[in-house]
């Protein structure tokens, strides 16, 4: 009989993790090893964790985000509010409110911004590290820059997308305030 792998529940406390959406066939036939009060189901393997849930983001004392599959990879199952994510054990990073643990990444094509952990192997030390609170503040500013255009009327500019990119990169790669960045571009 195969031994069931089960990590300590405490190993997930105060962690940040980015799960990658996978199709339901990845957990077909696997036993649920933990069923949370909020309805999420957990499946553990020696490689990592599968999580079936209808809620992602801030979870009790952790930050777990789901990166959705690209639209061309989606199946009919995707109509469900429940999504299945997978994360390898080495992708769970420590989280707390005091340390500068997070940096930002912007996608100028999709007009999105996300935060990543400094322990992410893709981190190149160019983006400024910030606390959770400072990161959330910058995310809000960048989302406003992506979604709104009213701020641009104060600039003499022909290409709002180029201006937007300059301001957002200033927010990601410097400690300057939004006001300082805008003032320098006037």
C-alpha cells in the first residue's frame, strides 16, 4: 500500500505562494487530504500541493494567488467558479508585514500589475522591494494608471501608453512618490 504524503499544516502558516491553474484531470482519482471549513480541498503529493477552491488571495494568515491558464488552454470546465491550482513545495515563501519581501511586475499588454516575492528565482534585484502595505499602495496607483486616463490631461503628450509606462516603471524601480515621478515628467 502506497504511503500518503501529508505535510505539517503549520508549514503553510504565514506564506506567500503563486499557484498555477491546471485542468481537473490532474487530480482525478486523488484522495482529498484536507477539506477546509471554507470549502477548499487540498491534495498533497511529494512534488507539491493541488488546491481546489473558489477563493484565492488573502487566506487567513497567508497570501496565495492563482495564475489562470491562458484562454487558449481553457476547457469547458472553466465555467466553474472552482479552480484547481498547483504549487511546488519550494514555491511557498515566508510572509510577514514588517519585512520588505515584495516587488512588482507590470504587464503593459494586458494592463495588469502583480506582486512577487523576493525569494522568487526570477527576481533580478532591479525592482524595489517593499513591505506588504507599501506594495498594496503601489498596486492601487498602478491599476489606476492602467484603468484611468483623466490623469494624463495635465501632460503635453502624444502617446499616453508611453507616458503610462514611464510613470509605472518609476513606481516599480524607484522609491519616488507618484507625485515626484509626475512632476519630473512635466
